[in-house]
């Protein structure tokens, strides 16, 4: 299966929540039912990212199978969401989306790609670590990380299990 990474198109926006919900179901495997059952990204948020940030789609055989939503935060391109439909896990779509984000960060002269994820979930922090992301210590957080952590906590996300990660862009 060949995966193509491309910009999300306006007609993709309606497909993103179903992919996000499908991918989130996997969190039940690790006792995070609240994440699996939580809200998905709104169409307004997806459209705002597409207009002002980076909204990428992963396509296979003409079908959208995954996506990444990112925007500039502090000094990096911050990944808000990366989801791949479970039927396509382990086939390289997630890694291809991350690689495309790295290229986009470099194009924008940003020094890094950042994200917030679960430290102890095998398909979260270890997935990103295998692709060159490293944890960011709290003393090194920029203002946006503090705001994001507060928003995660207010949303009921177990922040004690979360970690910010960063991958420096090689130029």
C-alpha cells in the first residue's frame, strides 16, 4: 500500500472526525476510556488549522486514512493531532505524516516540531521517540506549553501521564 501525503482538502474536513474517533478507540487498550470517548476536533478547528496552520492528509488507494494538524507555537511547529485509521496502523502513514511536518517546519524556518502525548502509552511517546523526538523538561517549557498543559488538565486529561516532546529540525 503506497501512502501519499498531501494537504487536506475542503472535502476531507468532514472525514477527519471519523478517523480521529476510530484511532482514539485504541486508548481503551491502555485504560484511557475517557480519551477514547472524548470529543473529536471540530470542523471549525480543522478549517482554522487548514487556513492558518498545517493540515496534512495521508491517502492510500484514493482514500483518506490519516491526518496531522499542526500550528506554530512558541518556536516550533506544534502537532495538535495525528491520527491514522486503525485498519492502517503499522504501515508507515504516521511516520510519513511526521516526516512531512518536519519538512514543513524547515520550510518555515522553525527549529523544531513539538507535541504533547502520553509518556506511558506504547503507541504514543515510544512511537515518537523512535522518530527522533525527545522529552522536554518542564523548566524548558515555553509559555504555550504551560497554557496547553492547563487546557489539558481542564479537559480532564490525566496530565501526570503526559509529556511534551520535541524534534530538532536538521537544516
